[in-house]
């Protein structure tokens, strides 16, 4: 589905974007990882060199329903850390983060420092997600795409099996006193028979013998 944007530019194609998967694709800029957005379903396909079929990358690249995702560069993501550090109120933590991004392995050290600061770690994730969202929206707009909510698939519960007599709304007739008495007598006789069958002859003699004075 396509529609013209408000400025009279090219028509925008609606895509049911999986934002979480798209965010992961934009963040992962490893050279051996290649991510594609399916323009019909909004699914994100990730192909890793050396793992996927060597011909798969070529087939996907030639499919017009897939669009190659351009991840955010390491340089830009490094700038996000630089911009975030001055926003940290804890002076000691701010100093640790400033040291952590100096030199190779800055991203890992930065995350390792935040591991011990849960609240600040969540604030960093929110800050980074906001930056990623800005990049994703700019990328979608540059390719004349408009993100729309993904359809929610609701699975209906299977119907319950019909119970015999369930359609009858009449309560069963109360059992008569004679009926209850007869049923109780029959139960008692059955219980006595079970006891007699479980006892040996000597046990029966002791049970039936009169009690001594």
C-alpha cells in the first residue's frame, strides 16, 4: 500500500515494521553480518558470512521484496556514549565511564561499567534506543517507507467438547429417601463382602467368635 506524503513527495510504502528486530539490525554493524527488511511482512532477515548458504546472500540481494539495512556506524555509536556521559549525575560513575571509552574495546568496557549501576544502565538503554529510533525513521523515510503497526494474531481457544445432556437446563429430580437408603445398604453389603474376602479363615473365626466375659 502506497500513499503520497504531506509534502507532495514520492509515495510512501506502508511496512508493518518489527521495531525490536530492526533496532538490533541497526545496532549490529559487524562486517560479517548482513540484515534485510522484508517489505511485505516487516520481518528482519539476518545473514552471517560463513554460517549461511553462500548463495543465499545473492538470492536475497536480488529479491525486490528485501531491502538491505544500513546499520549505524561504530563512529556514530561512539558519539552517543560521548554525549551521554556528561548527562550522568553521579560524579564517580561519570569519571569511570569517561575512562572506559578511551582506546580499543570502548563499547565493552562502557557496558561493563554500567553493569553495576542498574538505574543508570536503564537510562542509557533508553537514550540509545531513542537515537536508534531517529536513525531508523530517517532511513525508512529515505527509502519512501512508512512504518505501520504489525497485525496482532490472536489464537482462538478450541471449542469445549459437548457434554451429554448439557443442553437440558432442568435440574435432576431429587432422589427419594427409600432410594438413598437402598443405595446405602447395598454399599454397606459390598464393603462387608470385601472385608470378608480379605480375611483368612482364622481371622473370620476371631471376628465371629463371641466376646469372652
